[in-house]
């Protein structure tokens, strides 16, 4: 049975960061805060096999804690108190991620590996997934006929709702965003807009 990974990440942000590309005078890098990944069987119903979810408390290059912004907390529902309860040491998080990803092909919406690489580099951790194995779900959906303007206007967590598919999660929670992606890909496979060969 062939297996792939669908994953999503939430990373440090503040209002306007995306437009500024995190280059504002008070902006921190887009450091990883939450990652969720689900192994799915490469079969028409994308059967879910195993899930990993980790939280980390971001630090700067000198090891100093970085506070979450009110904007980020409102966007993701991830708060400082939630991190205190759920975050694990950064080396442990990257070790778990690396063991989970292995050498499997992994898919995110918009190339989350680029943000993860920033964290791995600054925190001196091994990249948890092989960059050569990373695929962009946006390209898959393009093959399935999703319009470019719709791809650009929707985030991973908005995909299911955009396609009028069942979704009860919170947009910008990595675990829920993964479910939104999987639900959408299942829909495209069911409708014949994609085939399993499109995931190579």
C-alpha cells in the first residue's frame, strides 16, 4: 500500500506580515508553532492511517522566547497558555516530525516546508522532511481544474467550505486545515477530476 502525507503548519505572524513578507521592523521570522500531519493511503478514499500533531514555543536565534501576537492568537486560537500546556521541546518536536515523515511524499497547501526550513535553520535542527519529497496541493488542484483566482483566495482551511463540503473545524488550526485538504482531495477524486497518478 502506497502512503503519502498531508500536512499543515501554523507559524508566527502579525497583522500585515504576509504582505510585508515578514520584513517589517517589528516582525519576527515565520517560525513554526504548530504542525499537523496525517498519513493517508493512496487509494480513492484517501483512508487516514496515522496522525502527528506537535506544538512548539518559538524562540529567536539567541534562544530567547518569542511572544505570540494578539493577531496570531485570534487567527489560530493558539494562545500562550495553550503552548504552555502542549508545547514540547524543539529538538523533540523535530525528532518526532522526522520519524513521522520518513521518506514519504508530503503535500501542503502553498509549500509550508519553506517556513519549516527557516525554523530548522535558525534553531539548528535537521529538516524533518526531504525537500525533494515536498509537493504543493495547489498544483494538484490546478490539475483538477480549480481556478487560479480561487486557489489564491483560499487558504488550506477554507478549501472544504469553498467546495461546499462538510467542515466543522477552525480555519488556521493545522489539524483542522489538514482535514479540509483531505476532504477536498477526496472530493476531486470522487468526481473524477483527479486520479491517484496525480499524486506522484
